C-alpha cells in the first residue's frame, strides 16, 4: 500500500473513489477498497469527509450505499465505544466459549499457519501495518474459533501492528468473530479464502465443508502457543515551550486533524501518554506514522508524558480537545467529532438497529 504524504493527497484519493467498483469488489483481497482507514482512524479525515465528497460528486444513493454502509460500521463502533469504554477487555454480550488458553499460536506470530492468504496477510501486517478486512476476519476466526485462543490478547497484538489501530473497530470486530458480542461465531473455510484471496491451497486444516465447523480438534499447526509482551518504544522529544498568551489544542493518536481550529493561533501539542500505551501498546511503525502526521501540522510540538505533567506547562490556560471515549482529559473544552449521522448517538446492541435509523436519513438525501 502506498501511503499518502499530504492532506491534499488524501483528498485526491477520496475524489478518485469509484463507489460502484468498491461495492462489487470490496470483499476480494485485491478489490477496489479505499485504504483510507489509517487516515480515518487517526482523525486526519472523518467518515463524514468521505460521505460528503461522494454526495457532492453526484452519485445516486444506490451507487454510494455499500461504501456508506461500511463507513457507518465505523461510526457505529465509535458510538459503542462511547458507551462501553472497557470493550478491549470485557465481552459485550457473553464470554467467548470455548476457550483453550489466553495466549497466541506461535504459527500465527511467525506467519506459518500454512494458509497462504493468512500468512502473507500477517507478513503485510508486520511490515506495512495494514491488512484487508476479510483477511482480518479469517485470522481472527482461526485464532479464536479454530485455535480457541481467548480474543483479548490476539486483538491487542493486531492493534499493536495496525496503522489504523482503533480501540472500538478492532476489539469489537474480534468480539464479533469470537461470538463475544453476539450469539454466533464467524467461520470461513479454505474454499472461501481461495475465492476471495485468489489462492489455490488444498489439504489445509481449513479445507473442510462449512458443516465441519467448529472443528472437533485444534489443528496441530495451531497448538504450540506462547504469551507475548507488547512494548511501545518511547518517542524521543525535545522540551516543549508553551506561549502563555495562547490557548492550547491537544492532539492524540486519534486526533491528528490538520484542519482543526486553524482559524486562530494556538499552542499545538501531541500528547503521547505512556500510561495509555501500557493499555494500548503500539509498534514502532504505527507510532512513526502518528508522529509523521502530527509533524505536518504547523507549530506542532510532541510531548511524551502524562496529562498531569502537561497541565503543569499550560497552567491556567484553556485547553481544547476533540471528543474520544478513551482520551478524556479533565478540565478541557471538548469539541465534538464529525459523524455521518450526528443525530444517531445512543447505544445500539447491534449494527442493524443503528443502520435502520441511518437508512431513514439516507432516504432524505
Ligand atoms: C478483526 C478485525 C479487526 C479490525 N480492526 C480495525 C481497526 O483497528 N481499525 C479500523 O479502522 N478498522 C478495523 N477493522 C475494520 C476493517 O477491517 C478496516 O476498517 C478496513 O479493512 C480498512 O481498509 P479500507 O480503508 O481499505 O476499508 P474500505 O473497505 O475502503 O472502507 C472504507 C472505510 O470504512 C470503514 N470500514 C470499512 N469496513 C469496516 C468494518 N468492517 N468495520 C469498521 N469500519 C469499517 C473504515 O473506516 C474504512 O477506512 C477490523 C476488522 C476486523 C475483522
């Protein structure tokens, strides 16, 4: 995947989206997906930016619908996150069952499951920090429903490597696959993977009829397991200097919006809090991605430390932040995030309740 180097490059990409081709091919590993998630997850653009651009280009609702629906999944997960802030460690509905252990299969960590599409997907995840949605589903299914590992640590491992790592989209998706957020589990067999990933694997542990799942035995290649420790490397920073006559805009790993409050002058600080990374560790390439986008915002300073330490620097001044369920800092003035459907703001146990409300609004577009 070629990463965008500037905000205008992201906007150009949005302008070049073909929503019809997207709808037809998005489930295929080589389908015409947008690859916008790193920029959406990091708050560089919003889901609404993408929807507004599609609408202004004059597509019909039918043409836009598949992409609008996927973007709505993201907003839906964010809303769940607002109401269930511990969803990275607590099942939304019922605990996964059965569970053999709370570790990770070594063959997954080493990209040696023997399933070509999964192994190359894991390598891409480690090297580029990206993975196609279907491959994420296959991998989560093999880990939780075939190897019977509890969803929590593997989800944290995937989050660690993803450029688009998002606490809601990631952990809820793992729960969804493992049957912790709903009363079903997700399975895919080898035929399904071969079809969507253009591979020809045969005689793998997934080469079974769908009726054979869940498998009675954990396949031998998935049995050796290990715990892992995920460490965030501290970012080397210079001492920050705060202009005492200006308010401060606070940026985080989930808010790197270069358009935010640009009409006036502010101190602009990216807060990287080690305590946050203890709970949500990030790989070097992900943190590099965050820092590189922060540095594109003029005047940005990077602070590696706690909120309390930062407040000492900004004593008495107004501090603005953008709303986020996991990065709530006391004493700040909170700006709302952009949503596709700001009016749908409650908790919905399933996407379909949310989507029914959304469809009524879309019908009026
Ligand atoms: C196990 C698992 C873990 C995941 N972890 C994350 C994560 O940490 N961060 C993340 O942003 N997405 C996550 N997803 C959702 C999805 O895989 C990615 O958003 C998608 O692959 C990003 O690629 P894209 O931008 O080309 O998507 P496109 O298909 O082009 O979709 C456009 C946008 O819609 C949103 N979107 C699309 N599909 C989904 C989906 N299934 N759920 C939520 N939003 C979606 C994303 O913002 C995406 O950028 C996860 C899915 C699974 C199954």
